[in-house]
């Protein structure tokens, strides 16, 4: 089986006041017999209007999207219960605006197979993301009680152990739906990952089907490239760019400096 889901928490989860325990939830979540994913959408999508390429290098090389796609638009805000440090807390995405970047990722369900490999990988590399002023939030449709039980299960037994970031509960499925990763007929989310900048704008998204886990190093490289172009708005990052490597000027003439150097 597999896992996925999104959201945003207070600027520093360790400093966030713990919230009182939730009342027990008697509503059960049916686990599908198989993960088939979504059928292709045959409806004709609306074509988003994109801003024209900037004429001056003094302007940021960015695209302002319409309602579709999510990239280029403000991240849908949410407030939800989460588990962190084996406690129940409240997470509100908008509380990070102006403070931190956020990596919001969705996974299908607790106590499944691919999901713990993603969740623990991000936890083990949390310090590296913290150096980039970035918070991580994991989301699924499970309750906080299920999250807590999974965190309290040893990794060698398929559990998570202690995590360095919050797991958000999306039992209403509203967060998954707002980020476009919900599989309606199964009631779970695809493996969606979103990078949200300090202004609360989604700058990157990737969505995998249920059997394919996210690649942590790709996420790290994309985050580094995003931060670089935001700090250097007259430059862009070519394919495979890594910190310290040569970037490119988004100009027909000046871009030749990059191509001449490779």
C-alpha cells in the first residue's frame, strides 16, 4: 500500500503551545482493497493566463498563475490537529508566512508500506532543511490517534519512531481536496509534495501515484534553486543546477555566457 497529504504549522513547532487532547473519534476510515489511482480526466482543462517574460533583468523571472495550476498561487490555508513530539498540537499554515519556507507533503495512509520510507527520510534529514529555514509538514487522512500510535511504533516493526516535524490529520479530507491530491472514490490522497515560499506562494509541486515514493534529494535541490533565484532575481537556474554552480541570465545575449562556459 501507499500514502500522501499537505498543510502548515506554527513557525516553530517546538515553541508552539500544546493543545488539549481531542475527543475520541468514533468514525472509522475504510482502507481500500487496492490503490488504483485516479482515472484520466477527459474534461478540457482551462488554459491559465501567464504573465509575459520580463523585459528588464531588474524584475523577477516568475510566472503569475491564474486559479490553475496551484504553482504560482497562494497556498490554500488550513488549520488542523497534528501530532508532534508525541503530543497533539494545532497547525496553521498561514502562521509560517514571512517566517519560513514550508515543504508540505501528502501520503495515503498510516501503517502502510511506502509511506514510512518517505516520512522517516524527511525526519532524518530535518536538520539539513532547518538550515535552509524550512519547515516540513506531513499530511494524511488519518486521525491524530492513528498518527500517535504509528509514531509510538518502532521503525523495525513498520512504525515511525519519534519524528522531528508534525504529522497533520486531514480527517475531513478538506486539505487534500484543496491541494488537488484527493482520490474521491477512495477517500485518500496521492503522494503530493508542495514547496511553499516565505510569502505563502506555491513555487513547486510534484504528484506521484500511490506506488512511487518521493525523492528527498530532488526536493532539496529544488528548494535550494528556489531560494537562490529569489535571492538573485536577475538569474535563473539551469537543469541540474546545484549550489555553487554557474547560473544563467534570462536574456538572449547574456545567456550565452552560461552556454559558453559549459
